[in-house]
């Protein structure tokens, strides 16, 4: 459960706060996959987010900050209780990829993420 919450937290890395742009090229539903390359987290975790006017939403995320630029560069971080994760990467019109790292207490994990537009 701790690992699942950490990976849900990492998902928040892609949950972006409002950016001054309308009708973002990235609007729509996206499927995300997080792959752990180092650390004691689940090997992979999948979930979906929605982007509207450049804002990414997920019903279970609490605290996050980040942004996506017009060129698709993504940088974000999220905190849930004692768990923290940050990530960066790039979205294109239909896919994306980047890296993430985080911690849950003393446990550290890192890897990469991919995104695919639905």
C-alpha cells in the first residue's frame, strides 16, 4: 500500500497547476505508466489523467505543483504526507516520456514514465 501511494503521488508529478494557456495542445485523456528502475517500489503502475486547458487532473491527488510549457516540457512535484516525488519530461501531441524520483520515509525510488493519449 505504501508503494501504491508513492506511485500515486508520483502520478501527481504530472498533475499540473493552471498554466496561462487556453485549449492546450495536450488537452484530453492520457494513460500513464511509471516504471521503477531503482528502489523498493512496485515495478510498474498504470493510471489515467485528464488535461484541460493545460491543467492535469486526477481525482485522488491532494498537493502538487508543476507546469507544462507550450513546447510540452513538463516539470512537477507532489507531496502526500511523508511521501514526495518529482518528475520531468516532455509531452508531444499523442505521447510523452520522462523521469521521476521520490521517497517514502527513508525509502528512495526512481525510474521513468511514459504517457499515451487516449
